[in-house]
C-alpha cells in the first residue's frame, strides 16, 4: 500500500523560500544603501575639497588684485617722478643758455636802443623796446642776425612816439618796436670743443 505524506511540506517550503528571499533582499538593500552612502560621502568630500580650493584661490586672487593696484599706483608715481626729473634736467641744462642769451642780447644792443620787455616761449623770443630812431632798430636786427646764439629777427611792429624835451627844443621822436627772435644752439658745439669759452 503506498505511503501518503499528509504534512503541508510544500507550504513550508514556500514560506522558507519567501523568508530567505526577504532576508536576501534586505541584505541587498542594506549593501546598496551602504554603497550609495559611501559614493555620496566620497563625492561630497571631493566637492568640499574643491570648494576649499576655490575659496583659497579667491582669497589669493583678491590679494594679487590689490598688489596689482598698488603696482599701478607705484608705476604712475614713478612716471610722475621721471617727468619731474626730466623737467628739472631740462631746466638745469638750460641755465647756461639763459646766461648766453642775456649776454648776447646785451652785446647786440646798439647805442640808443633800450629793451623794455623780453618774453621767451621755448626757443622763440618776443622783445619790446624803444630806440632813438628806426636806423637803430635796423642796426639791432642786423647784430641779432649776426649773433651765434640768436637768429631770424623779425620786426612785428614799429611806431613813432613823440616826447617833448621840456626845454623848448624840438621834440624827440622815439621808435617803439616789437620784434621776434629765435634762440639757436649753433654755439654749443663750439663751446664744448673750446672748453666753453665764448
């Protein structure tokens, strides 16, 4: 006679398999959560590290920008000082020229001519004066043209001014004139060769 097992073994097998599947699924979920957490922490650490580097670079860039601004200020100050130094050197080198210029003006003045005003702009001079006659003004211009330090005299204006002598004599007619001259440096080469003698 065949033996029949009446125990519900199929039901128990199914329950055991479901239980094992649940445990396996739970273990897989825990492992997956751990992996996700580890990956998240790793990338968060990389992000934090990069943020720290960015912040450091921002601070350093700010310092460099401040130093660049200071360097630009120093460069502008240097340029101003160089310009002032160059101007002072020009003035220093021009001091002997003034002496020669005044000396030449004195040497070229004929008798009866008086200068009332001298104005200089660069190498151009404007001279106002009074002469006893037009001929003396012409003589002054010829002597200026012959000078080694002055050239191109040009008469701008000349007019007559009658002034009484106050003693009953004839009135003296003076020539009031304005002329322009240019200062030349032709003499400098000769001065340097001859040791500065005029």
